[in-house]
C-alpha cells in the first residue's frame, strides 16, 4: 500500500480508471480543546483529521488546522463522492485495513 501526500492523488487515481474500487473515508473534527464537534458546530480553530483508503493500494491521512486547506479538502471529498463509491467509516477501521 502506498501512502499519498494529497487527496488530489486519490481523485486522480479514481479519474484514471480506479473508480471501480471502493473508497473508505473517515473525517473527524475536533476543536483545539479536543472536544468532538458535529458539522453544525464547526468553529474557528477546528481541526479536521481526514483518512482515506482507495482499495488496497492508496492511503491518505492528514490533519488540517487551516480553514482554507480544510475547505479545499472538503471540496476534494465531494469530488470523490461524485466519482466513486465512498463509504464513511471510523478512523479505527481505516487504520486496521492499513495494517493488514
């Protein structure tokens, strides 16, 4: 399994013919005080940890603290949802698959 540095790499892999694979996706938001938040509670200073797994070949993980980068990541996630089957799972599920 290859770890990629950007969600763009996963989007490009899907566009180039990998869209028959399922993408596992985890998004976990916390405030800087480490309190878990829902989408409606998003506040300034929110951290977003994103993990994605494309089939058994590409793995991506990053924690965002910058609001602009956070929004860009959400846009890429929306693109993925339009291009392929995306299953929302827990971070633990992705980590377990990566270790296999």
